[in-house]
């Protein structure tokens, strides 16, 4: 995995973490959604930089290489 691919994966993980935090409280979620603008733009830019924008299957295969233990844990569940 090259540096650009790692940056794309990390940007996605930050977006996922921010989204979870923003949506954790349904009462405040509508007010907090604008907080997703920056991490969404970062993830989009990073995905475009490595040619993965619109290619979710390849992107998620790339992500799986970063967290193989989690992937194995999901199979067992």
C-alpha cells in the first residue's frame, strides 16, 4: 500500500468516526451534520487522488488490508 492509498484509508476512517460521533445523539444530529463537511471533502479528495472515487469495491478491499484482524472477527461472528 502506498502513501496515497494509506491517506485515503485514513481519511475514510476519520469520516466514519466523525459520522458516528455526530449521529450518536439523534436529537442533536441535525445541528451537527455540518461538521461532516470537512471530513467528507477530505475523503473525497483522497479517494480521487488514488483513483478510487466511485470504486467502492476496490476501496473496501484496500481498507480490509489495514484491519485484517477485524475482518477475521466479523467472519467468526
